[in-house]
C-alpha cells in the first residue's frame, strides 16, 4: 500500500481548502471569499485502491501578523511542514505576489519536495498566457511537478492525483478505511458556523470572532448542539445578532441546513453571542478557544 502525508500551503485565499475538498470529494475544510478563513491544520484523506494520501490543509501564510492569533496561524503552517512526504504549494493563475514569494522561501528551507499547483485556471481570460506563466514559475524552484488546475470545476484534478500517488512511499494506512476527516463533529459545528459568519459579515468583523461548540448530543437521527460566537466588543455583538436577531437567525439556519445535509440527521442548533475583550491577542483565551500550541 502507498501511504503518505501532503501539506497544502500558500498565501491566503488561493484556494487551498477548496483544493482539499475537491481532492477528497467532500467538504472537510471551510471556504470563503475572504483571506484567512482557515485557522487550523485540517486533515482530509483520499482513499484509493493503491493506497491513501493524508492532506493537511493549512492557514494562508501571511506576512503581517500583528496578533497572537495570526502568529498561531502562521506557526500552524510551519508545524504542518515538518515530517511530510510532500508540500503542495498552491498559487493563483495570473497572480504572483510578495506573499507567494515568502511562502516559496519558506518551502525552499524545508526538506520536503515541493509540487506546485496553479489554481483557478478557470478564471483566466487569456488562456494563451498560461504556458509562459508556467515556464516562469518553473524557473523559480526545482519543483517535483507543476499542475495547473481548477479546484472549482475539478479540471485537471486527476493529473494532480496521479502525480501525488507516484510520489507516495509504501506504508500502512494512517486512517481506517472510510474515514475522510481528521476532526470530529464538534469541530465541524463551530467551523460551519464560522464559515457562515465569514460569508455574511463585512470586511473586519470575521477576524474578531471565533466559535466554540458548547454542547453536542448526537443520538439516533437527531443532533442537538449549541455554540457560542465570541466577539471582542459590544458593538460587534450587536452586529452579529442583527436587528431583532435577524442576522443570528440567518447564520443559524444556514449552518443547520448544511449540517443536516452533511450528516443526514435532523439538527437543532442554538447560537449565543458573547464578548471576550481582546481574545485574538490573549494567549489564555486563544488556548481556551482551541488555538493550542503548534
Ligand atoms: N474561480 C475559482 N475560484 C476558486 C477556485 N478555488 C477556490 N476559489 C475561490 O477562492 C476563494 C478562496 O478559497 P479558499 O479555498 O477558502 O482559499 P484558501 O486558500 O483556503 O484561503 P485561506 O484559508 O483564507 O488561506 C473562495 O471564494 C473560493 O470559492 C478555483 O479553482 N476557481
Ligand atoms: Mg483555507
């Protein structure tokens, strides 16, 4: 059996989590149009007859890291890169930035071979520009392979899977057959709620909040769960609740619907909003909310 670990890294918003979900064929990691959506290492497993690949999705590596939460996120990337069989460096077609450069520098210092994924090719107006771009990118590092693809449409994903399996070592499976996600339902609940918040709220607010699953009872075909949305200030709490509770209701029903779709169970979800001042820069609070040492 082939079996290995692949870290998915890149700057924020290039489509790392979308790629993980597309590779394993299920939503494992939350996705939003805003940068810094992923905050933890998220594992997802691709099972094939020839073996398995364990992917580790990571937070987008960012250079401005003013708060303890940002430092936690960047450290999570470094942690994911130690002891992997391959690093997948994800960039966006037609767009190379200083932050991509910084990610590449980090990868060059590591020991793992690096495969380059040029994502979002479906967005390119000028397809003829892709070939010269790939040539330019290939000159920057001696990559194990370069695969242009679209995580959104699935275009050329099979080429990436072939490249990956051809580089996985032999070994026993790391996950039991059928298990696709590395995390539990508790984590799924808080992440789904956070995703809905990231998508619904304006620019700054998503970065000031975190979600903590408080209770979870999965018996038979019913899941009863409650979660707290923690914000940093009273005025943020008002926005998350919305007029007559409209925003909170909208977030709750979107998260509930998706959880029902994912699990096939009936879901009863209760949400609360609470204030914990400055939690994003408070190591004690971070620990409590699950941002543990990497
Ligand atoms: N058009 C297009 N959009 C994509 C593709 N892949 C991802 N996106 C979009 O890009 C945005 C960011 O996607 P994510 O998967 O959350 O990106 P990420 O790299 O995980 O972002 P962070 O977790 O914030 O670092 C979302 O709006 C996705 O729908 C793609 O192949 N084509
Ligand atoms: Mg992500």
